[in-house]
């Protein structure tokens, strides 16, 4: 990434792999990513109040946003991402849904007023941003008082017996399975971004530092994937 910002590099990565992104995710997660995402989808569909608003940030090709919109037709769903190519695919996947819209947006500078949404999520995207605290602070700003923010992401497992197998697969095998010869470099970046990311406990600490309450987490695959949540202080407003 010589002379290129993290934002510019990540944008290039996701623009270049967008067309094969969904299938590659199934391969590199050994079919488990759908199961991991469903953990958050079930939580979101359960906690979003009736006829309220939900934002899925760094939505990629839209899996989380589309699933919530399909299961909760009363909810107004917004999917936001900085990659035009990813959003183009998301739109094609959601043509039959009337309660969803897509928006190009920078996760560190969200274009919505304070207290706009009743829940906000980000999946497999926080680790690719340049400033984790800024993104979480923005998520907390646009969610209403009493609303939850959720982060589903890849983490380095904390179990020392699992780490060698995790490292072997995600460093050497995953980039080839995911990207093939054409995009091995881009998928190697996804490994690096996880290594450079916060540990799950550090993310929980950051949630507390920015002022989120009632924090918690749930692990999958020995901690290689975790869902971390927190609630914005205050009483939920009734409209």
C-alpha cells in the first residue's frame, strides 16, 4: 500500500472482487458464512421495533440488509457501502423488495442526521476501515437512544490450540481458494486486515469507551467469527 491510503486500497480491493464476492465467501468460509450471518439476521429481526428504520453499514452485496427486509417487510431498510460495484450487485439481488434502498456512503462520515435509525449493523467491514473508533462513533450517532449497534466480523481466535490451524488456512489456503490466480493478492489482504484488527475483547472495550451500554458478544468457530453488540444510552423514543 505504498503511497496509497487504506481507504483507497480497500476500495480497489472490493471493486475488483465484487463480481465473484458472494461465491468466494461461500468457498473460503467452507459454507459457514451464511450460518454466521444468520446469527446476526435473527438478532436484528427480533430487536428492530415495528415499522422502524434499520441501517446496514458496509453492506457489500447486501446479504444482511436483504434478509432483514425480506423477513421484516414493515421495517424500512437502508444498505450503505462505499463500493459502487458492490451496491450494483445488491440492487440486482433486491429488485422484488419494496422496503429497501441503497446508498453510497463513507462509514466514517455518515450522511444521516443524529438519531435516524433504530438499529445499525456492520458485518465483515469494520476491520477494513481506517479508524474503528470513528466508525463506531458514527454508528452510535445515527442510532436512536436505546437502539443497538451490531458488529459481525472476523477475529484472530483466542484459543492457542486453534491458532496454528487458523493461521495455516487463512494465510496460505484461503487467498487461493477465494481469489484464484487472478485475485490472490486481494484475498491475502483480507487475511492481513484480520491480523491488524482489534481482538474481540479490545472491541468490547472500545464499545464501552465510546459510551455504549449493555455490551456483549457471541462467538462462532472458536472465535474466528464473533458478533459484538452495544446499546446507545437513553430511552427509546416513540414516534
